C-alpha cells in the first residue's frame, strides 16, 4: 500500500494547510483548511481556499457546520468546481 501511495504522489498528510475536499454521496461536502465563504445561496456556495476557490452547486444547499478549519455543506450536490486564482 505504501508503494502505491508513493507512486501516485499522494501527499495529503505531508501538506498541512492545503484544502481537503471530500464528497460524501450526493448530499454532503466537507472542506478542511478553508479561508471563508465568498458567496452563499441555496443553489451555489463559493468557498475560498489557499489556491483560489471551490464552487459547490446544487439544490437546497445549506451550511451545516463551520469552524476555523472545517465546513460542511448539505443539500443535493450537483457539481464541485475548482477555480484557481
């Protein structure tokens, strides 16, 4: 397993402060190491991250939890887009 991780350059553990985005089914998105919310609506939520922003689109979106390090967005997730810059 360690050789597979090394060959795929999987560096999540060695890159602190890099955003980690996790999609759980079609109903939840977890984002760690965010820098705040730029835009909030029921069809689109834009979250700032170190390299730009993450745009979550869907239906009935809502912010379930937000701390300095982590946030959870729930609703029917239809798309996740990374916007650099």
